[in-house]
């Protein structure tokens, strides 16, 4: 018969940084339009794990990896997005958490963009949160001069 190659999104490697569907699931969780394509148990028996994903990427205990600064918050200036990098693995930060991460750079970012960031954490529908996130990321990406202030704010988090 030869070689059978099974290429479907939920069987593809989910590490790294180049599977757009997987990255969307990491960023939006159950609200991702791609969540149903992956075999994820969003309601496991352990209550503290509900709505969460366990990712087996770390080469050591979380605290040790964190203290060594191997988890690096990175601002992507072209996308206006924030992710945590662990070597070659990109773990997108949910935009609903941007306001807290960007707070130290709020003065440079400006009130309008910070208001977009804060507004996503409300009780709006997933589609409204997603639209607000796109607007906020576009606003950040449109102002490349903010990159240094955001990098400095995120740099304070490394190893913390």
C-alpha cells in the first residue's frame, strides 16, 4: 500500500507557532471557531481544570522554568498581539488579559486603546469580544512607536 499520510488539523502538531487554528484555540479557548476541530475536553472531572488546556511543553517544573526566564512575553508589533514564547512554542495571550499586561505602558498607549483593552473583559458576546480584540490589535499595530513602551512593560514580567 505504501505510505498513508493523515493530515487533519486536530492530528497535526500543536506545538510551535505555525498552526493558525491551534493558535486561535489557545487565544480564545472554547470561543474559538476552531475549538470543535480539536479533541479537547473542556469539562474534565477536575473542576479547577474546566475551560482550560494543559499543555505538556515545559521541560521542568513551572516555577523553575519561570524563574529561569524561559517563558518570555513578546509583543508582535506587526500584529499588535502579545504571546508567551517558550523556545519555539508560541502561546497567545487572550486579549481579555491585555489591559492588565499593558497597564504599565498605559500613558504611552493612550486612553482610547486602553479603553478597548479594558472593554473586552466585560460580559459581551464572544463575537463582540473578538471584534473588540481585532480593533485593539489594529490600533496597536498602527502605532509602531508604542513597541518600546510595550516591550518594557512586558519585560518586567519575565521571571515573575
